[in-house]
């Protein structure tokens, strides 16, 4: 044993004597690396996570979804959660000339993603009945023919200098096209030090194709799903839920249809509203405005299920309809079938017609409606808006409120106008407000 140890130490000594320079250098390098590593690593390129996300739809460059636009750029303003405009590319804005002129002062220290500073002439608008002026590099003047208080909300839409060059947290790294249609869009953080992941959006024509891509591992996430039943038992999958407060599902009545015209038509609409059991749907909607909005009214009529009242209202209808047709699209057929089941308890025959798109002519339609960011809903409900007022509503009181709301500047003065608008619209019942839809996201862990 002693001889073996002595041999071992002599061997070590011989090796050290022969290679002492290499051993000493290695130790020195190890100490230096230990000292330098924490000082160098923050400056080395990071291996950034890439998230592959499926998006359903075919889009050209000018039509990419709004939620993607918001990642690439911002507007003159941005919106708070309750829908109020705040400075973004514009530091401030002033309102002049009896509320018909808006002067936006830009933050000229901000840069586009091509490295150039933001200047007024980079920003173009083509609003109807307006003129846009550029007195200097930091000022944009928008002149209106009539007062329009929602303008600071309208200019919150993302602005692009050219193409997809914006001023947001992300910039476009790669676009893959098939003709004019975008097949994939890759975004990277504008700030190289950011911890944000790289995002790769892959676009599919149908939800079936998107789900197949997820199953095959081509994408990591599926967004905007209406249901997640097929993924409920999948291992290593996270399912997220989001209530879309900026949309509502509703039963829209054509108020110009003989069944729904005049006082008797309103009584029929009310009778149908009271006949619906709305407790089957979570996230009830009670009115046309986003519940998170500063203008939302929490004191609207709920029209909860009341068959006694419903049948009483039917007695006020001169001639009870023998047959009503509900028009909807395939995605909302289950909702239409639930409505049909409730209404047939009134002794009314109900038919359902499924169409591939929203029709211009209908009697009753079950559809989802987007809610504007600003409470101004002139285009949706004013009697002059024949192309966008789906229900054909004609109500002078509601018309006047909508006209006043978009001409009134101060929020404290606008709010009571829109509280009244919601109240009278709900009482007029051109639409039965059902619920705010939920959408789901599925992510592979």
C-alpha cells in the first residue's frame, strides 16, 4: 500500500513538473472566467423563446388582425381599460374652434422601427369631411366640419410609417406570403434586451387546419377558440379563458318587419324577451356598451324569465304570429336552437335558417355584435344609418341622444347622455342582449 501511494505522488510530481505552465494557465483562466462570466453574460445575445401561434383567417398586409397590429405599433393616443384616451405618439392634444379643430403635439423623441424619429408627415389620415394639416414636424391639425368628440379615441388605432414599420414593442422580422396572402408573420422585440418572446403567427384558412397544426406540434398555441372540448383530456396543455366584454351576443329584430313594427311590434319583442331563460348563459349582457366603459350603466332592465308577463304582453299584440324565422350562421346554431325551444312554449312556431354570412334581409337574427371602444354608436342605431343600423330602428329620442353624445366634449357631460341612450334603447328592445361571449386559448406546456 505504501509503495502504491509513493508511486502515485511521484507520478503527480512528474506531471506537474513537466506541464506546470499549462496547469497554471488553466487555473488562471478558470479564475478569470469565474470573475468575468457574470459581467459578460448580460451583454451576450440571448436565446429567445419562440412562440408559434395559429390564427384562423386569410389576410393581406393591410388586413392583419387588430391584436397583431397593436403589438407592432401604437396610435396618437392609447386607451385605458375603461376606454378613455391617453397620450401615446402624441404628447397632448388641444381642442379649438368650437370643438371642430384638434391639434395633436407629437413626441418627436420617439422613433419608428426603422430608426428614424417620428415626424408629423409620416402620419396620414383619410377621414371623411376633414382636412389634415402639418404646420411643423411635431404638429398635426385635424379640422372637422362638425364637432366630433370621439376623435381622440378614433386616433388610438395603430399607425404605420410605411408597410408594417410601426412604433410598438415588436417589429416585423419576417413575412412569408403566397401572392398577396400572408402565410406567416414573425415578430421580434424592438428592444434587444427585452425578455419578451419571439412570436411567429401562422395563418390557416379554417379552424380545422389550425387544430391539426396544433395536434402535429407545428404551432404551440391556438387562440380565439369557441370551445376546447377536444383538448380537455390532453396532457401538458393549458387552457385559458377570456370574456369578450367588447362583444355581445344578441337577438336582433327587424323593426321594419310587419311583425315588429309600431307599438304592437314592440310588445311582441318584449314578450319574446321575457320568454327567454337567459340564466343558461354566463356573462350576461344587459346593454350595448362595454361593462368596463366609463359610460356603462349598471341600472338597465334585465328582462329575466317571466312567462306570465310574456303571455300578458302577447295579448296586447293584435295578431299573434303563427310562424317566426330565426336567421343565424352555423357557429351560433346552438344558441338559436335554445331560443327556439323557449319561444315555442308561447305557442308560436319557430323555424331556423342557417346562412353562410350575415344577410341584409331578415326577420330575427342571432348574431354577435362588436362594441365600439367609444360609447358613440351613431352608426349602429341612428335612423339615418341604413347600411349599418341592422334593426332599422327609428326612434327620435335615441337619434337625438346619439347626435348630442358625439358633439359633447367633456366626459362629465357625455356620461348622462349615454346613460339615457342605454336606458331608452333597452326599453325599445330592437335587440335582446344575451351574453358576452367567451373565447379560449390552448397552449402546449
